[in-house]
C-alpha cells in the first residue's frame, strides 16, 4: 500500500489538472480505508497514516474527495 501511495504521489506531481488530482485523492482515501482496516501493528499503522497524510498534502490539502456513490 505504501508503494501505491508513492505511485499516486508521483502521478500527482506530474499534473496540475484539479479534477485529475481530485481523482488521485479519492484513490488515496480508498487505500487509507483498506489500510486502517487491515494493518494490525501499531507501528505500521502510524507509519501508514503519516504516509497517507504526506500524499494528501502533496496532492493539495484543499482537495476533498467527492462523496462515494454505491454501485447499483
């Protein structure tokens, strides 16, 4: 998951398009959700949370993901 976050951060650094950065931010949220549910070690959870925060900031702290819509 840390590598996926790194990839999203790298992709985000290559675009100034707000809508694309927002989509990347949504993906970060999905990864963060999975990490929160699956990482058992306290140390690893802290490290993961710090990385998620770093990537969110690099994508633009003001960018909040659009609300998730359930598929029909």
